């Protein structure tokens, strides 16, 4: 019989790890609430042309990495989402959200899919959290999403991160720079790798994003986009930096930074960690005022956002020891069955405890009392509640504190009152 394996580039997350995910997700939820962002969830797949037009035909994502399906019954190709921004913008335009309010602040935690070579922190199915601020993209809006992102990192206790930031200017700035860059790299065309040769004709800015070590000296000598910016673009960028200075958020202006998606303009940023090696980006984002028009809107829509890779984030947290003190709590009470004939009654006791909001575990395998106590200790239960013949007859149960070994005998309502006390919930093991 064939033994099935998980698909390459995917992974299973078991209960011993899921508490880490819940912890990080909880921090994202809480910080998003502080900044007034509301959650959005979009479909896992969209029409392929959404990403072709939104992300850009010259990007590696569209050219090489999308999981695309055969056409639907209407003959339109479908694609598993490789990123969230295009889908969020599509949903907001379809719903006409901006007619309801001039600004919308949205966040998400979503699974995404890219057909790339699996490696640590880069799976074919991966998870990102992020935010999109639609309706405004001035320097204050850029600072808002940047501060949101950095406060998540700070709340999680991360250290040693590097925020890199640059300005890509507006469409005119980029058009001028594209020609300048093409003129710079053209004499070196024979020395470029195949990917960069293709980018030279389609979008030479993408060459600056190359990780090929053989090209780094050439890239370092390239003209700076910043030198091509009009005064208004420079002033906008300097205003963003002033906001970061006011909030004491450290950053490096990196004139070679370009984001991998074509819809970015003006401020673009990326957060990296030396804990990750060559593929050191945890997340990033920027402004994308022209995306709405690319998706069929008659007008541009100011927008700014970011996305952070959850897997990479948690690799850094693990290396920095930030999960060491994260102890998932077991059941508050473990119902110990002393005789098999009392299983039904013990299940009723557990049911009443759970209805009262008390996290309760009970043996379902018919094991001995000794084995049940081992199980309670393994789970880190704070209390054991014993169900035997005398308890069944009297309605009075023995409750044992497994941390202090103290015991008390009470009826079930009184036990529920005891377990609801804050002191009882503090009895969890350290």
C-alpha cells in the first residue's frame, strides 16, 4: 500500500508548535486593534489576470511562481493567490468601499502560494500577516503602517532587525530612471546572468534586487534612483523619515532597495534580520497608488501597506530564544476515573466543568489511575478531580492541587467556584 507524504513545499503544524502561531497571531490582533485596523479575508484563488495586471508581468512571481489552474467553465484561468495586496484591492473596488468612507484600514493573516524552490522559511504554501491602508498614502499614512509593523516586532521582543527604506518616486521619476539604468547596464550585458538579461529589457530596476554575488559590485556602482527624483518626491520621502525620527524608529536609507512588485511607488521599505542568512527579508511594503487603475478603476487610489512572512519571523524568534518562556497551558483540571463502571458519570462531571468555562481533560482510553495521573502531569494540569464510587454516591469530590499536593473535598458547584477563582488559575506550572 502506498504511504502518502505531504506535498513538497508544504508542512504540517502539530499541537506542540501551534501555541507559537497562536501567540504571534494574538500579538498581531492586539496591535492591529490599537491602530484601528479591521480584519479582511479574501478568497484563496482569483482570476489569473488580477495578478498579471496587479503584480506585473515582468515579476518573477507572475513569470515563474504562480500556481495556475485550467480555465473555469467560462474559459478564464484561475490562480492560487501568491500575495494579498491585489486581492484586497480587488475586493475593495468591487465593494466600492471608498464610497462608504474616505479611508479604510485593513489587516490580514493569510496563506499564500508560490511555486519556488522550498527552503527554510520559504515554502510553496506560506503565511503572511499584513495591512493595507486605502484612500490615503501621504507621509503620515506611510508612517502609520510602518509604525504598526515595527510595534508588532517590538511587542514580540525581536531585536537586531534592520529597517531599510528608499523612495521609488512617481511614475515619471521611475520612467526616467529606467532609461538611465538601462544605459548603465547595457555595456555589461554579456556579464549579466540570464534573469538579469531578461530584466534589462523589461524592467531594469529589478536587476538591483538580484542576490547573485557575482553582480553585486556592478549593482553597487549603478546610478541612484534618488538622483532622478523631482523635488516634490524628495520632500515626500524626507517627511516620512521625519516621522520615523520623531518616533525613534531606526532606519537605513538604502538607495538600491527596490520592491519585487511593479505596483510600488514613492516610499518602499524592507525589514531584514541577520539570523536568516542570504534570504534575510522578514517583510516589507510601501506605497502603490497606481494599483487600482491597473485593476480597472478609472482613477488612481492612494494606498500603502506591508506584509510579513510568519515562517521567517518565527525562525528569528526561535533563534533569539523568544519562545523559551512561552509555556502553553494544559487543562486546569483532569478528571481521574477510579472505576470503569463510572465512565458515564465522570463524563457528566467533565461536561459540567466545561459548561462552566473550565478547561478540562478526561481519559477516553480506559487507562489505570496511575496512567491517568501520568497523563495529567504530562499535560501540565493544575488539578486532578477524582471520581470513584463514594464520590458518585455522595456527590462530594476530591480535588487535588498537583502543584502543592493539597487536597479538598467539595460538591461539584463548590469545586466550580474554587476553579473559577483567579488563585486557582495561577496554580499552573511555571
